[in-house]
C-alpha cells in the first residue's frame, strides 16, 4: 500500500476516526509519520483532558508499520510491548512525530542477519500545541529475518 492510500485508510479506520485521531502525513519512504489528536467529546476523560487510551492509540501501529515497510517482506515485525509515561494533562491538539533513521535500519539488519530476533525499544513524544511534552510512549518491537531468505 502506498503512503497516500495508507493515510486515507488510517483516517477512515473506525478506531482512529472515532477517537479523533488524524494521520497528517506519511512520508513516501515511510520514514516519517505525523499524527494529531484534537480534544473532543469522544476522547476526553472524566476531568476533561485527553483520555490516556486515545493518546496511546494515536501512537500504536506506526513504528511497526514503518519498520516493516522499510525492511520489506524478508522480515517479521511485530509490536511486542508498549507503555506510556504520562507527563502532563493533554488539552487541545496533541501530536506525535515518528521518525526512522537509516543508521537504525542498518543496525536492525545487522542484528538480525543470522536469523536472531531483535527487540529494540523506540520512543515517541506526544506534545501539545505549545510544544510541551504530554506523554512519552515506549514501543518494543519484535524483529526477525525470515528463514530461507
């Protein structure tokens, strides 16, 4: 799936659409993704700030998909674990910007060259419109080169 179609699919996907999550940009090479979440009735908690589940949901699939798209079909890539460190209440529009670097992709290829699994932890910041940190999301991926490749 190309990046333009993927952006459209994500923005129409019921879990994202219902929570108010919007994919603002997917780079053609899948090395950058930008996601936004506007505070609304469907994603606020009891005290009127962003629901923690929506903050996590806006970050959930992207590192896995970006890695898979960049490594290709010779690799198995799964989300293994995730956690969120909430720093301050999220109000208004919050955003997250994901980025993969070529040096990291080379590190993954090297670590999995013999068929071993690799469990890197990646982080993304969720920031508010003033650029202040709202949450830090940690994602652990399971990556392994497929056998007989």
